[in-house]
C-alpha cells in the first residue's frame, strides 16, 4: 500500500497521510493549519511508530517544524483519530482540544472491559446466536490504542478557534458517527475539515452503543451541512471532496434507502437485529465487519422504531422488531 505524499494544499493548509495498523482505512489524513505564531494540527492517527515517523518526516519534507504545533484538535474519539494524542501532546507540549462531550467519552474510550460488557449485552438483546456471540465480542485492546488523557481545552458548536489575522475555524458539532464528532470550517477559504462525518466513497459506520438515536443524529448532521452548502471538503480518510454537499446528499440517500429496505423486511415478519443484518449485508464478513454491521443495523432499526415506522417488543430481555 503506497501512501500519498505530504502536500501543501494552499491557504496555509498542509496534509500528511499517517499510516494505520489495519487494512481499512489504510491511513488517516492529518491536516496542519498555519495559526498565528504557530501551527494547529487536526487528528493524529493511532499510536504506533510507523504513524509517528510519517508525521515527523512529513513535517520535515514540508519545511515545517513540529515544535511550532501549539494545538492538536481531534475530530472525534476513535483510535485512528485520537490514538496518538497523549504521545504527541507530551512530545510537542501543545494544547489538546476536543468537543466538550469528549471529556465524558474519554472514560469510555479508556474502558475496554466496559465496552465488551455493553457489546455482550447488545449481542444477547439483539439476537446474535450464542455460537457466534463470543467471536463477535472477543476483543482485546490493541497495543496501538494506549489510554488517552482528557482534553485540556473543550469546544462546543459555534465556537471559533482563532488562527490569527482575523481567521478562525468554526466548530460544527456533527454527532452520529460518534456523539462528540466535530467538523471545522475555515473562515478564510470556506473549506470544511469533515473528519469521518463526510467521507469519499465509503459511508462512515453508525454504531449503536446501547442508547439514543445515532442514525437520526447523523442524518440531521448531514442535512445541516447540506443546508450550509459546504463545498470543498477535506476528509480524514481518502481523497479531497470537491462538492461536500453532493457527497452528503449521496450518503443521506444511502441511509434513506437502507431504512426503507429494512422497514419492509421487518414489516413482513417479526425479526431481530441480527437476522436483519445477515439479510442486509454481504455474507462472510470477518468478525470486525460483522460487529460493525450488527451495530449499524441496530442504529437503523432504532431510527425506524423511534419514527413509528416499526415497533420493537421486549420479550424476556430480547428485542423483536415487527409491524
Ligand atoms: Zn476514522
């Protein structure tokens, strides 16, 4: 797998591809923005030497100095975005910025046993057959996912992160893929740093985590970007998106279609999330893909239930969906 080279994107914005220790996605786009008397970094990848080396050599080849980084902003609390934060903040001595909700979620991020427990619970409630449940929930915390610290600076929707010279990054809270997810809009160029909220080619997985309406949140957050009329979009994975609003519309349509497919399936005969998942996704998913597809399916079914399009019945601690 060859990584794209570090690039000067203009407008005082640079990007470095930091490789990730898994097949997909193969790298995260780290963005560096000139900010007053220093630099601001957006996202940082997982904590492993290949990623750290790529950032170091990327800075060198762009003619930038790492010690000029005064702020690290993280789009959301997933390991491919926040994983290396503790190491970088310690090495560079920079501020560490996330959405305010991330403060609470850091405890969850650090708590692998708690995550496994919630996953096992959902496996039982939403119908994963016992023979498969262990494989689906057999998770160990990876070496590239060390514990992280809470941010020392939090932001909320509408906050402006000062870049100097009257320029700023506007914080847009875009929950869905993760409830503390933020996008950042550059006041000078209109460019949107979209994190995983809007990605080219793939639609970010919307994982149910035991409560709430993550898909509803996600679709609302997409609609908001469409209403704003976002154009040039710098995503955290893959290539630059010229028309962010069109891409957001495509992803929204994908979910609208999947919702009506699943709604039809459920209204034909009572079923559970696991069965809907096996009928909706291609067969032979590996354990990680199966887990993500399962959690995404629950997000869809809960959206349909909250919308009144289907019902959910709790029978002896197991949820059945039907008309
Ligand atoms: Zn990601």
